[in-house]
């Protein structure tokens, strides 16, 4: 398996190079598939050659290039362990931080107890695994959940909701 440079972000046009500069496998592989770590958003083009090992090592002509641009479609895991604590004039939220390498932050959602859909309370992801909601009215119950967002551009992949918690403001 060989990797070709992807000029201009498109598959190379015929005629393909007679010699391919970058071997991706150190030796011939005996399987109809090949795997390597991906870089999301980075196009890679490959060609394959059949190898005959006996009596001398010879390679066939290269296949037509196959180009792929992997896209990150994987949402982070939902935040775990959301808890709420009412204090005078605010409700404090706390949850376990995520461990994904591409985690951008969290969106806090709020509504009334029993609401099927909670509304976004934070317009942009927050980095910390805690939030202080000071826009509360004493004596009113609020229901909260948190979602995690990754760094995928232009908008991140969003996890499912955390557990929901209900707390009454003081």
C-alpha cells in the first residue's frame, strides 16, 4: 500500500506515477484491508500494488488512486454525575469532566421540571465542568442537563444529555 500526495485536494489524474514515493506498509500485507490512524479533515490518496515474492520480488502496476477525507462524526460521551445545589441567589451545577482529546466544552440546558426539551442556557461551550446559574428566581424550580461538544468545525458534535437534575432556587 502506497500513499500519494493529494495535489490541490483532489485525486491525482492519469497517468499515475510509475513509481510511488511513499510506502505505507513496511512489507506486503496478506489481507484485503489496510488501516492506519486518521487525521480528520486531511485528504489521503492511496494506490495498491500486487506483490509476487518468488522467485524474485516484483510488483504490479499501481491501481487507480483512491482518496478519502475522514470526517469527525463522533460526539463526545454525555457528561456524567450532574448535581445541583441551591445557594442564596444561585444554583450551582457540578459534573464529572469528559476525557475526550477533542472536547471543546459544555453547554448547560435549563427548563421547568418535566419539560421534554430544555433550552440552552450558555450560548457557547464553557470549559469548566461546573456552572453557576445566577439568573434564577427564588422559590422557582429549575431542571438542568448538560451536553458535551467537541472541536469539529464549523459546529461541534454534540453529545446526548447528562442526567437531569431539578433544584429550587433560594
